[in-house]
């Protein structure tokens, strides 16, 4: 049975040329990565979230987010240029992130029982390693792209594999937690050791920088901006993201807002439903419904991404902002079980499909020679947006209607800004021509 299941998984991941290009191996590696991250999440959630009173838990998570955001705020301007300067070590970077999490998971298995202060730097290290893997993975996908797949479909397939692995990992992690609080972390240790070995089995072209150049993103006085390809000057101008083109910036702002909304809802609803469950449900049941809805929405967005047409990506990200705004507004007006579940599912779907549309725009408007650099910078910004949303979610009073009105206002304002920008940019049928110096 195991052999048959393995054959079916390999057949699914290798479809449409993914096996020949090596994308199938990356899909399987990402599924393993998501499985291990879920085991660690279950172990930490039981310690930081459920095992202490609400007020103390909010303080602990606030501290966790603070020490999480600080390194990324400092590393955001560094990660992209570092990937540009080190284009040959992608397999080693992914293996290192796996090995670091394996060591930290084993270490945390001994400290998770008492939940002491030592757990926080260890958890921070795991999160930084996980985000570093995410950035590297996003820039590796174009190097393994089969000729029969678009970049959007390839990313959709990778994301969907990660979601399925997360769903599988959740009950396994819960079962391990019943044995003891350290057992999910010991399981994660084994998973990441296997992932370290799998990373080195990725195709050698992952480490090939043939045809790529360094992206120099700098300020431009022209309204639409241009992407320049040239050797770095002695004193490069100040870097900005505007030079990748107006359509990419439009989508990047929109998707960053959607990622902010997801982070906000995760933290706000987690504490709200624990302190004041809706519909008379038990806190774990209410949280479970919201988690299932968010996961289903995320999966739906990934599935829809398989049918995404890149020529209408600007309209898609705008439509996702509209869906998120309407869902949040409805939940604020009629706060209850149904509307909270709907807003969680809508946010998950909008963020997932919006990210795929952003990937399509980067593929369309950014020259292939510097596309990996653009992916690295955008991924870093999206990670910071999630943390910023989560930080606001744990600082607001635990009032359902108030929190959802705040979310509606933020997303609604960005929707108006995006619609205004959409009229200026228009819906392009052909890629924007980058200015090459």
C-alpha cells in the first residue's frame, strides 16, 4: 500500500514535464518542509498559546512577533542583494535551513515542557530558517520550470503540495502531542534531516546562474519606472521597488495588504475566540472551524491558480481585495459563526490567488535575467506584512466587531488605492518593455 501510494504521489508531482525538469523534486521537498513546520507549530502553540492565561499568552506572542519582525526588518534590504551575489548556492541554502531547523527542533524538545525563556530564541531561529527557505524556494521555481507549465501553475502546484502536507501533518502532530509535548519536535527533527538530504538531490541547474544578471532596482524620475540591467556602479542610487513597473507595484501593494489581513486575522481571532467563543462553541471547536475555513480557502486559491490567465492579473488582485473587503465588512456587521468562518476562508483564498497573480505579473513584466531577484524582494516584503498584521491583531481590544471594522477599513482603503492605480495602469495584454541600460 505504501509503495502504491508513493507511486501515485510521484506520478502526480511529475505530471506535465515536472519530472523531467526537476520541479517534482522541489514539490516533494516543499511538502516535507510544510509537514515539519506544522509539527513545530503544534508543539509551540500548545506551550505559548493554550497553556497560559489569555493576557499572559498575548504578551508572549507579542514578544515572539517583536523578535520575529526585528531581524526581518533589518534583513529585508539584504536578502535580495545577497541572493544576487550568491546565485550558485541555492541547494546548500535550502539544506542549511532544513538542518538548522532539525537541530533547533531537537533542542526545543527538551525546553518545550517548562516553556522557559530559552524557548523564544530557539523558536525565532526556526522561524528565520523557515522564512529563509521560503525566499530561496520562490527564486528556485523559475529555474525548474517545465516548458509545458506557466510559472503561476508551477507555483500553484508547489503551494498546493505544501497545503496537503500541512493537513496531513496536523493530526499526526496532535497524536504525537498526546504522547508528550516534545514528541512533535522529535518528529520534526527526523523530517528536517530527511529534507536536508533531499535538498542536495535537487537538479544541479538549481545552482546554475546561466543567463542571469543582478537586478539593480533604483529610483527613477519617470512616472512608470524602469528596470535597468547593468553592472553595479561604484555608488548605486537608493533602491526602490518602483522600478519593476507599475503593474507589479500595484499587485505587490494589494497582495501585501492581503497578507497583512491574514496575519491580523490569525492573531486577532485566535485570542478572541479563545477568550469569547462565538455561538456558544468550545474555544477549540471555534478555532478549529476558522482554521479549516482558512485552509480550505487557501487550497481553493491554489486550485484556481491553475486556471489563472496572466493577461488579467491586475484585475484579479483587485477583485481579491474586493472579496476580502466585502467579507470583512459582512463579518463586522453581522458578527457570528458563519460570517467569521466566511471571512477566514475569503482571506485565505484572496491571499493565495493574489500571490499567484503577483507571480504572473513578475513573470510577465520582469525580464528573465533578473526575475529571481524580484521574487526575493517581493517575498521578503510579504513576510513583513504578515508580521505587521499579526502585531496589530494582538494589540487591539478583544472586541469582534471592532477588530473586523479595523480590518475592513485598512483593506478598503487599499482597494480604493488599487482601483485608482488600475485605471492608470490599465489591463495590459503584452509584457511591459523594460528599459535596459
